[in-house]
C-alpha cells in the first residue's frame, strides 16, 4: 500500500474499521501513526462520514493528553488520518505487567483532564477502555480513538436510536441500553 507523502514502515494494530501503521511523514521527517480505514467500508458512506468526523473532532481538541492529528486525506479510495505515534504501548498492555497505585492514579488524572477538555468542547467519547489509552515515550497517558464520539446534545446522530456503539465490557449502563449519553457516561 502506498499513500503519497508517507513511507509506511509496518503495521501497528488492526481493528474492525481500520488498520494503523507506523509511517514517516516525508514532508517533515516525523514518525506518525497512519490510521487507514478498511477499503471494504469505503462503499458505505456512513463509515466514511464517521471516519471524517473522528478527524474533525480530534482536530478541535488540543490537549497534551489527547492524540494530535497532523493530516487527513483520501488516496485511491483509502481514507487516512495521520496522528501522533505513541510508542509507549497501551494501558491494556501495561495492565498485564502490573501497575503501581501511583501509576494508576497518574493515568486516571491525565485521562480525566483529557475527558474534561473533551466535554468542555461539547463531545462525549463513548469508548473509554484500556486499549484506547496509549502512552508516550515519557509514559504520559493519551486518549485516542474518537471513532464513536458524538456532540453532546446534538440532533445529528451517526447511529439509529436504540443502537449500541462502543465496547460492551466498558460501556456505561445507559450506553449499553442504547439510551442518550452525556459526559457522565465517559
């Protein structure tokens, strides 16, 4: 796979909607996480719109504990987002090796600050889980994956009423029931 302006190094992760690659953004020589939407989903305009919305939401959130976005585009029907490459892995991975009480409290504080900023900007994340909290090289926590986020109190919905989005093991009771969610659900 080739995307102009990027040299893809290797696959980092793969989910249901996209694959994330470590890449070099050639214009500035920096490592980025290049999130590429699954080509099979391009035929569905809802998924393309959701992917674009994720980039737009992240682009409006400037905070040290929220992933930064550098570029968004589409090339040969490949929708992509270039963002921070967070080399420290995920909280999920770190949980298997054990965390001290001090580390847990620091991570909770950092993600709480990120969520506070997200909510102040009018968004609810709706998918807070260990896999969506990544670490920088200095071990600071960063909130990622705003793919199912939505505007609080918005009349615009990317899902049908009563539809459940998010990860079942981590969602709030109201979210699991397909009801309206707000900042308290995060």
